[in-house]
């Protein structure tokens, strides 16, 4: 099965007929994560933050996202798992809210605290130190997001394995790639 890059009607048809496998769901999630990151960083780029360091942050967030999605997929049971996208995106709401709240708090602490701690007397280039801190924070937040979702997906998969009534009959899942 191929990825439908443009033909929404074909994707809708495949989804309705159960022709999108768990592996294909992972591929769609990875492409979606890259598109979202690209749009966010493109807006940053157009907003005046241009430079190689922002590009490195974008690459790091993309790599972390792809690895994180792969780990989430494994935690869900891999190709033999079920409902990867539904679980991933449902768990993404509370985890996204929690990460957003942490991000706001950390952002405010950095905004108000950085000028007091990182000055030209303590650092030669305070703005570079700020860029490093933002790079680190973005990496940690992205890792935390996928780590916690993978943890919860693993809990779901474990609960399914331990309960015979939750085992799929084989007819609910499309064939793996």
C-alpha cells in the first residue's frame, strides 16, 4: 500500500475499507509530525529568527519526533499492535496540554530570569547562551512528550496482553506491510 500524498479521496476510501495498516499509520504520523514541525519553524524563520542554530534545532526536533514515533509504535505492539493513530492522538491531547503548560512556565522563567543571570559581564555572548538554552529545552520537551506517550501506549498494550477478552480475533486488523 502506498502513501496518498495528495489524493484524499483515495485515502478516505482505503481507511473506510480498512486497507491502511498499522505500519502505514506510523508512516502517516511521521509525515504529519515533520509537516507540523516544518510549518512551526518556517513561521519562526519568517518572524526574524534566522540562523544556523534555528536550523539545527529544527533538525533535532524532527529527528527526535521520528525516533519518538517509532518508539511509540513499538510500545503499541509494532505491526501487530492495534489502533496506533487513535491511541497516539488521543494520548497526545493530555500530554500536549501538560507539555504546553511546562513550556509556558519554563518560557516565562527564561524570559524574566535570563536577563538577570546571563549578562554581558558573565558571558561574552548572552544571546548565544539563550539560544543554547532554548535548543536544550525544546529537545527535552520533545523527548518528554514522546517518552510519556510511549509509556502509556506500553501500558495499554500490556493491559491487552494480560486480558484474553481484549485480544483481537485477527479479523479487526488489516494486513501488515
